[in-house]
C-alpha cells in the first residue's frame, strides 16, 4: 500500500518559516519525481515546486526565492522549506509522487496558515 504522509504544517506569523516533510512508503522512492502543490480556499491546486529523481529542483514563480525543495532518498522523504511566509501562502499543501502516468500518488495534505 502506497502512502505519502505530510507533516510540518501549522500556524505561523507573517515573515515566519516552516519546513514541510513528506515521507513515502510502498514505492521505490528514488524512482519518483517529487512535488509539492498547494490549494487555497476557492482556488485551483497549483504547483509549488518539483524535485526530480536526480535531485534537480524547480520552483514555481509564486514562491520563487522563498522556498527550497529537497529530498533524502535514504529516508524516503521530500522536504519543502518555506521562508518569509505571507498570508497569501495560506493553503493546504500536498505532496505528489510521480514515476509515470500510471504511477502517481497524492498525500492527504497538511494545512499551512499564515496569520498574525
């Protein structure tokens, strides 16, 4: 059974930082591209960042300069470090693993709320 379990979300003040984690089980983690998406209330789910199986990151423009995506294949875990958070970053953040169009999985999401 494949599981992607996110953690690290919560309430943070504007300007603060959070690091999200996504731990995978049931897949050959090092064969998957890993991504973080987010979905704010009333909005479509949008891509935040991707790190491919070779470890090359790609960050979306919306959070460029404020995030770092990384992975630790030994721990089957992907990370999203977020700095200088803004109220508009409030959303549910989802982990996504993709090997090909048949092998792709979502986590259950973790809430990030940026508010004073």
